[in-house]
């Protein structure tokens, strides 16, 4: 603790800096223990400063977006958590949209629609940040982020700034090169096209209504827990449902009654409860059908379950 306050005292950034920040405040599951050191920088140079500091003092770091695709352990995260949600600039020039990675992707979509720019309408109302959507190559309604991605600015560990131009071979189904490339994405440019504002909003409201009808916003969750695998013949939700696992509950975590590939926090769940449900479902699908479901939600932090 003494060391943490010492570190915090040495960092000079614009933005927020705290010790022992509860990560349950920053995840859509609403669970997760404390971050030793939590920083929410405002500008790109603050990100570089944090990464330089972490490298110099050998402090591990984790990059947090909207916290909508992660399960943070009850024990929390050791080292530094860099929360990107303070990086929120957004500007359109002709058909290019340049956005800070901490802006909610849905806000970027709305901003584009207001500017009469189409291409991001598919992702309206999906939770999470621009950076998280790029990291995951988020997809829905037959489109994915790669389709409109033009360039990404990344601060590498140590503080070097690089601009990356996407290449088709680096992206795939819920796969991006940033999964193997450490660093913090700070801004992203999207190549969009002119479109009618009214048509865009019409489609965006349809997507939002569809998500609502599937229970996406009914309880704290992280969206789909498992990826779909075409070779299994059915979406993961249908597979899980087919085995009668809808409604399965451990502690405060439950397979959603509205969509079997979503696990919800009914109000009192711990991260351990949620992980127990995820692993039960995974085991049952393997045991009864032989399918190895691939988890989409990431386990983050220090897990008692993983100790030898
Ligand atoms: C109700 C609901 C519905 C959802 N629907 C969909 C859907 O339709 N399609 C879909 O693909 N996903 C969906 N998701 C999952 C999730 O919203 C997406 O994967 C989203 O893109 C994650 O973004 P995030 O900012 O929350 O990332 P986080 O969960 O914060 O982080 C995810 C990963 O990205 C990394 N990361 C985040 N930002 C940066 C950055 N700036 N630089 C470097 N690394 C970074 C993190 O380190 C982490 O490894 C849904 C989730 C919910 C809760």
C-alpha cells in the first residue's frame, strides 16, 4: 500500500489517479475487486507518461475500455489499470471520423449519424468503447469494425507512438492484431460514407429495439459469453438452450432467461459465481455434445481458481 501511494505521488498526468479503485464500478457485470493503481488519463501524452512510468518501475498494466467484455476477479488487478474512457474527442472531416478510443462506440455512431455519415450505424447501442470495439473487431448485424477502420494510433509500452493501417489478413471473426500487440490505442479513424440522417437513425433505433427485446439491457452482463462456431451448426445460445441450461444459477449469477448465451448478475453475484456458471456451461456442452465452446468474455486479474 505504501509503495502504491509512493507510485501515485510520482505520476503527473491530467486526469484521475487513485489507489484501490473498485473495478465493479467500471465493468458491465458490476463485479470485480480493486485495481492497485487506477489512472484515467485525459490526453494521449498522459497515456504515454503512464506507460513510460510502468515500464521504468516494472509495473504490470491492464488497459480498460468500457469493461463490457471482461470478467474482473473478486481479488482485482495487481499493478496499474489504465482506464481509457477519458480519451473522448470526436471530429468529422469530410467522410472521415476521428475518435478518441474511450468514447462509447454507440456515441461515435450517433455522432456520425448526426453528421450524415453512415457505416457505424450497425453498432449503435452496443456497449463498450471505441478502443474495445477495435480490439475485439466487434461485430453485429452482419458487419464488423474492420469494415470501416481506416487507421489506429497506438502508444506502445515504453511510450512510443505508432500509427497502424489495417490489413485484411490481420482481422477475422472477433479477432484483431491488437490482441497480440501490447499498448494502448488512443485514437481511431473510420472511413464512412454520406448517408441520410433519418435513414441511419431509423436503422439504429431498430438495432436498439432488437437488443432490448433480447434482454441486453435488462441486467448487468457482458453480452455473449461464448463465440459462435459455424461447425457446431447452431449459435452457442441455441446449443446451451438445447441442453436445458437456461436459468441455471450459482450464487447471484444466472444464465439469462431471455438469451442462453448471456449470463447475468441478478444483483448479488461475485466474479467467482459468474465464472462458476461459465465453466459449468462449458463443461456440460463438452460432456454432452463434445463441442468445445470458445469463451469470448475475458478473465482478467488475479484468480484464486488459477493457482496451482
Ligand atoms: C449488452 C451487451 C451486448 C453486447 N453485444 C455485442 C455485440 O453485438 N457484438 C460484439 O462484438 N460484442 C458485444 N458485446 C461485448 C462488448 O460490448 C464488446 O466486445 C466491446 O467491443 C468491448 O469493448 P470495451 O470497451 O467494453 O472493452 P473492455 O471490456 O474494457 O476490454 C476488452 C479488451 O479490449 C482491450 N482494450 C480496450 N480498450 C483498449 C484500448 N484503447 N487499447 C488497447 N486495448 C484496449 C482490453 O485490454 C481488453 O483486453 C456486448 C456486451 C454487452 C454488455
